[in-house]
């Protein structure tokens, strides 16, 4: 089953260019959310694409798009993790 790479909620519908996740409101048809996104590769894509996509975090018209199965870092998640780590570290600081 597909899941949102940002929040992990199940995705049981077809993803079009303007599709957003109903749970976290993130845009899904982006290079960053694609399984072929490969920074450093030609046009940052492991597929053979004809044109580069300027903004990898915005929706695009790429026909090679396939939702990634990896979880992507979000600013909110990073902030929460940092706060959790600070609370954990505080347990051992007497």
C-alpha cells in the first residue's frame, strides 16, 4: 500500500499533478516525493527525462512520477525530534 512520504498516512487514490495529501496537506506530485528523485544524477532524476524541473518541491508535469516509499523529513518533524532529544538529554543532566 502506498503511503504519504511526509506523514505516513495511507494513499489509496491516484495521484495527479495537483493532488495533495488529505492528512498533512503536502503536495504529492513533486520530484522530492518521487521514487526516481536522485540528487546528483542527470537533472536529479534516475529516469531518462527530457527537461529539468526547476523547483523539486512543487508539483510538475513529469510522466515518470511514481510515489516514493521512503519517508521524507519535514521541518515540523525535525523540530519535534530535536525537542524530544532535548527532553531526553535533560533526564541525564543533574
